[in-house]
C-alpha cells in the first residue's frame, strides 16, 4: 500500500495526463464544491456492467497503453 501523499501525487499525474491542466483543475474544483460520496458514485458508475465486462475492458485498455 502506498502513502496518502504518494496516492495524491499519482492521482494528480493521471488527471493532468488525461485531462490537461485546465480540466484537471476544473475536476478538482467540482469534487471539492459538491457533497461527493465516492462509494455511491462508484456504485452507479458501472451499474450496467458485470465484473467480467469490466475486467475485459480494463485488460483491453492496458494493452492499448503499452503500445
């Protein structure tokens, strides 16, 4: 398990890479502004997919990232 600081740094790097500076900042502002329940959000995020589908998509995504 990584430390809280390492997690924040890695998370920010992912946001910056995927969204860019402006949209990453916007995302963080949205999260801070709203009452946000990560667990509830995660439950509804993939409610129409089962574990096998998510696993397959994750493996395909990882393959694309390696090339």
